[in-house]
C-alpha cells in the first residue's frame, strides 16, 4: 500500500526545510512570498493533506467539540447552525448519540480531549465530571442541571398559552399530555409547567392522570408507537378527553393512526397538537398544528457560547432563552 505524502516530501519537492513547510502553511513565522509559492506548488503537485491528528498532539489542541444528542430525528437544522459557527472558527464537531444509561459519555468526551461539550441529550453529567471540565477549562453548555452553568434553553410557555387559548375558542374541555421522556424529566419542562398553569387559567381540564410518560419497560418504543399506545390507554380510561398535546410531532403521528383506526375525526372529535414542526407535519391530513423554534439559531447560540468560553469572554451571558411559537393548522 502506498504511504501517505508527508511534510518531508513537500519540503524535498520545494527545496526547503520541513519546518519551513509548516511555517508557510500555518503562518507561524515569516516566509518570503517566493518560498511560499514553491511550498504551495509542491503541496498542489503532491496532493498533500496535513495530518490534523498529529498536529493536535503537537499543539495540545484537538479543536474538537462534542455534541450529545438522544436521536438523529429533527437534528439537521440544529447541526447546521452549530456547524456554521464551528467551521468559521476552525473547529470540528463530533456528534454522539447518547441513549444508554450505562455509558459514560462525558468521561469519553474528556478522554478524547474534546475542548467543548454541548448536551442536547437527556443525560446530565455527574458533579465529578463537571468539576473536571471546569478545572481543565473545557467549555460546556447544558451539561448539568441545577447549577449556575452555561445554558441555552427553549421556552415553550408562550406557545402553550396560544394553544390552550385555541382549545378554549374551540370549546375543548379536557386535554391529555403525551411525552416520550420519564416523568422526572418532563416535570421541569416548560411545556408541562405551562400546560398546567394555562389550562387552569383558561378553564381547560388537565390533571396528572392525563399525563403519559415513558416508563422503564417502554423506553425501547419509538415515539410514534408510544403515541399510539398512549392515546389508546387514555381514551379507554377517559372518554371525556377531546384534545391531546404531544411533545413531538412523531408522537402525534402515532396518535393520528389510532384515532383513524377507531373512527375518531380530527379535529371534529378530538384536537391534536404536536411540537418541533417537522416537515411532514404540513402534509398530514389534516395538517398537524405544532410548535416551532428556530433550530438553526439554537445551534448557533450553543456554539457561540462554547467559543466565547474558550476565548475567555468576560461578558458572556450564562443563560440564553429562545422562545417557541404556536403554529395553528387544521388539527386543533
């Protein structure tokens, strides 16, 4: 197998020292324009690609930022926003699907020398790992709960209020809430908190018995299957439910399927609202009402926070909030 072209090959072709190749390519020391031209001509002729891993070892910098997510669903716009900012600053992203409680994702990020960590998964890091990150100046966003740490969050309260007001106008009397997370995880969520508050404020029935969450034995279900089973269980026990809120649009797809199978019409018999504004939601029949946030801006905000921490920005705001909006279509 042919060995890769290295810096020494470029130096030999250009007639310069290997260190001159590095200085010409990295701008670390003065190199005359004539010598630079010879170096870059040799790079082009040999199709030389620098070994970034070796470079990161020499300069003790990986320029790698890890992003922890629960699933790839609906992640593309978040990633686009993060990538725009990271690429411009010369950093690369490492995306990790974090969905196994047994795994030490944060320990692995540290072991592989990530310089920043953005958590978009359900798992927060331990106090021990958090202290380690701070001590070693690893930039973090959303990695620990209940701490005065850097955070970019989504607030759904205005969107939930608009949804409940819509239910009130449509004379809906009782709303169920389906979340593909555990009860512990959904209770501090602004969607659940706002639903309890605004349902009471506007006189729409909502109580804890109408909440459906993942339990330990259902975590392997996909969101649509969970939505299907949850609405079946709700309606078999509470025939007075005439509205359903789903924390993502995939859950709503499962709700749609069950309601179709039992002959319930949307929205005539029951209103359905999702969240996340996936593209296919516009093309369901009826079109799915949902909630939307600028996902690309959320990604950009997370990455800007990471870079500001790495650059020692003293004026960086620790917490930034993005607000979701309600998109009424035909399903409510």
